C-alpha cells in the first residue's frame, strides 16, 4: 500500500507517495525527478548512487526512502548556487576529472563529505575517502587533483 | 532488482522493537544500516516479510567510556562514529583499524557495530541474484541439498566475513543480547554458531543492544590485518586479529582470531601457549605462523585461491605479531 512521506532534499520539502519497499534512489529519480543521482550496480558496490544524509555519504540504492523522513538529504543538484558551481564541481571541470560523468555526482558528494569534515586532507586521505566510488573512465588521478584543488580553495575562503 | 514488498516498521523505543520482534518472530529481520540486508532482500536470499528498523531508537546509539570499567558501545553506533571517536582511537586503536577497513566511507557511515557483527556468512554461490541462482540446484544455505563448493557436503561452508568481530573477540568483549522481557550477556564469540547456513546464534526475536569491552591494560597492543583484492569495498579473504598485553618484552596475554576462513571467527587457542610468558624470537614466530595456518580452512567460495589464502594466514599472523611486539 502506498503511503505519503515528506522528504527534505536540497533544502526543500517534498511530499510524495511511495511504497515501503522503495529505495531512496528510486524515489529521488522516479518520484522527484532528481536524476542527477545515478544507478550503477544497485547493490552497494560502486558508490554511483551516493547522496549526503545529514552530511554523511550514504548509498541511496541500499536505503529505504521511508527511513529518510526527518533527515536532510543533499543530492548533486543541491550543490551549485544558481549558476555558481560548488568549488568541488568547479575543480572537477577545470582539472578534466569528468569523462562520461556517470560516477561524478557520487564522487563529488563523497568528496564534499570529506572536505566538510577535514579541511585539508592528505592525498592518501582523499584516496581512502573516495575508495567506495568507482570510475571506469579517468583512472582517478585527475579526481584526486580536483579534490586537492577544491580543498585548498575552500580552506582559503 | 527491486526490494520485495515488505512491512517496514520503525519503533522509537527498544521495548516496542522487542515486542515487534516477538510478534513477527520467524518472518522478521532487524535492520540498522541495512547495507548487507537490503542486498539480500534484492537478491531474494532473505525472505523476511517484516523489517524492524532500529534507527529511531536513540538509546542504542551511544559510546560510553570509563577508564576503569571500559567501553560500552550501543549496537547501532555507526562504524564512522567509532572511527572518529578520539577516546576509542586512543584506547582501542585496533578496533578503529578494523572499523576503517569495513567497505568504504559510505558503508562505514551507514553500517553499525551490531550489524557488522551479525553479518551473514558469504559464498560465491549464495551472494548472487535470484536469476543467477536459478541456473543451479538450490544450495544448502538456501535450504537445498547441494553444496557447490564442497561436493557431497552436508554442512554449509559459507564464510564469516565481518571485520570487527575478530578484534572484539581478541579483546574478550561481551555482547548484551535482549529480547522481550529478558537480557543476557555473552562473550562475543558465542554469537557465532559455526554453521554456515545459520551463522548467528541469536533467535529471530533477539537483538544485540550493546557491546562491552573491558578497560585497556597497561602494555596492551592489538592489530587487525585484512587481505582483500582491493583497498576498499571488498570483504576480507583472510582476516587476522591479534590482541596482546606486554610487560617489557614479555607477553603476558594474547588472543588471535581468524576470520573469512571458516563459517565463524576462529580463536587460535595455541597462540596463548606459544607466546604467553615469552619474548618474541624466531622460534615463536615460526610456531605462531604454523598455528595460524593450521587453524583456518579457507574454501573456494570467494575470490583468491585457497592455497594463497591458506599461506597468507601464516604470513599475516607473523606480520601481526611483529606489529604488536615491543
């Protein structure tokens, strides 16, 4: 039986009808039209579906939507302020860290979770933090570079 | 793969959760982080029709430390909360080491200490989608009569792959197990049956509510080593947990636990006889390696050759000993 839930996503409240077995990933994409969050493996092995919940990176494919009532959810759509990209997004663009772009939303949000916790992580700490986000295109080096750039920029602000 | 229709329940207090587990006994699963259970639901390797989610029960999420009484961890304390807790880092660094090796950042943010302990056993032939498994006879773990790993076996050889169990057992930690109307406290090692099909000894109306670790002793040193294919995401192919206490160069207490090489964590009993009362020398190291290698029986149910994993037991036991020895 469907039930009405209230989700806070990117600072806005959404009321939507869901079934108890709907995952957060399904509801973000299919109910709310926020298709920036991607489905990769659908079983928690790739990090593509990563969103932030109260600032922590979680796998939306393995999270029930109903469970998320009362939490603050941030998707990739919530990072930019109008036309102004978040420093991490800007760094990804400038460093060429995006090829097909499929891993990028999850990668950027995991990076944000790290930089929100630690202002200037070491390169090893960056590698460890995004270890759960797979990329088949870039070979990761430019992603590490972008996150280092972003951390320096954010720390300087 | 979609999760099947389920009755999803979110009690906001422990008594209500325990009452629901009693009401729906045998058709209910408990969920905290859900990073393993939801995959099982998608794969149809779990057939629960009710889920009791513990995330609203604040009393289960806490960290309390006393320098004399030790550490108490609420069962839904996340692995990330453990990793980032300065008191745990200082007093139980090997536990932090183990929690940091679980999955990746996301799994640590979602996963809980209780959930990690109660991880289901794993096997190549079990951890697959329903469609994949349909191509083969039903295995022992799924209620059939065939083991695809050990031919003609009557026992399930699925491996226990939780990362934090080994070091908690090495610390001689205890688990508080609660059901409606009662509570018991057991050594963590008694959570595990050794039966690959039903690896956790809890009844379906019981949950772990707390983990208790005694205060660290002077000269205590522990370590958790994990062999896995990649540096993140993967479950262990071999896990070696070692906790020791030293007076000068002499070891006065030691416990080593192996994971991923058996349906339950394996306490290597000979380790105490080999090392307690002694300093580390080449003879001790050789005996240590042999004891570890002889105690684990990896089978071909995961990536990584069986002979390689067996050999790594000894190599990792030596590495672990050298890391903790003064």
